[in-house]
């Protein structure tokens, strides 16, 4: 839980790996996905780099503007009621719309998409006891989503054959990349595996983080005032500080899990050497590391203008 030890551990991704933690469940659910692989796996670079080609630097502004406009519409509509269920009536609807707008995967219905992604996410990251019923629910959700995405791909390719121009989104960009010489290896199954993997991590994580940030700010009225002013000024850099500090005090997760196949030693910036035995599961407690005064001076003070490196 010391910041320098975690920084070293997480940078040594060939010694402390993730495949043993996530790969099997991901593969059982929907097939292999690069976020469940390690860098030493050649499939990791091949598929990750291909998917990255479908993104553009100005996509961030595109996403921000879409989310802001969608959120404004919902909050304006809620004014007449004087209250708003942020999780169910703001975050989830905006995020499901984003899956269509940016990723190119419209939902058969908002409820169906939410159910699929919750089942998948729970099994991957919260099913610590390997509950078989929860896992089977995720497998069933994955199969249903796979059929849905494959049908979308089929329809989009038919549109291309008919001479139509596809909308600009991630799924369609990947379809167009498939058509380029030398890319036959990235078939429709690879496409649905990778687009599906991208979708899985969006709803639950973003929704939870948003709620925790607001909860922390509401408990700090003086801080909240500054955060509201920053939001109104659309100062993204400063708002990042408010969000990061709020999640430091109210973390979305305590840490990340890694695996050490062989014996390792780690020492960070200190003189003490820590030995980690072979075949050991390691809990890297990022939440604790962000309260290490060596990296976060006066850690109990809420300071949105830190230059520390956050681990949220």
C-alpha cells in the first residue's frame, strides 16, 4: 500500500501479470479480449493496435460534447420535478446513448443493454466466489449481445454493398479497416469480441464513479461550491482535480489484482527489499497508496490542485 512500491509493481507488467486474473473469464464470456492479456502475448499488440487505429485524437471533444448535451437535456427536463435519480435517470441513459453515438452499437432497448453489461461486469470483476449461476448469466448475456453485434455488422456491410456511406463511429471504422488489404485476419468474430470488450467496462464503472464523486462533494459544501463554479466555467483540467480528489477519498475500488508467476523482489524508493513468492496473487492497494504522504502531501486535505499522480 506504499505509493512507490505500487508504482514499481504496476510498471513491471511482465513480472506482475493480469492474464491469470481476467483472461479465463473474459474468454469464457465472449472470447479473448486484449485487456485480459499481457504484453508478452503477441495477440495483445496485434488486436490492441488494430482497435486503436479506429480512434482519433479529437474523439475526446466529440464524446464530451455529446455527454454534456445529453446530460443537459435530462437535467433540464428534471427541473420540473425538483429531483433527479442520477444513477438510473442520468448516467445510464446517457451512457447507453453513447454506446450508439460513439461506439456504433445501439441497444435493442436500454433495459436489455443495461442487463447484459451488468451481468458481464459483475462476473468479471465482482464474482470472487466464482458463483456458477452468476457466471452462466454472464455467458448467456454475452451470447445474446454477440448475436446482436454480429447482426449489426452484417447490416452495416450490406449498406456498404448498397453504396451507402456509414456513420462515423468505432464499429463502422473497424468495419472499414477490415476492408483494407492485409486485414482479413481481423474477421467479424474478432470485431465483435473487441467491440464487446470495449462496451463492457463503460456503464457500471462510469456510473459508480459519478455517484461516488457527487457523494463526496455533497459532503464537503465548501468544496462543492468550487466544483460547481469550475463546471460552469468548463475548466476540464481543474475539474479533473476535483474528480480525482473525490475518488481518492471515496474510491471506486480499493485496488487492482496482479499475479506473480515467479519469485520477485520489490523495493520502490526505499532500502527495504520485499520478497514476493512464486505463484502469488498480489493485491495492489491503490486507494491506500493515494494516502501515502510521500506522494500526496497532507493526504487528509482535499486539494483539487495537486500535481500528484493519481491511481484511480
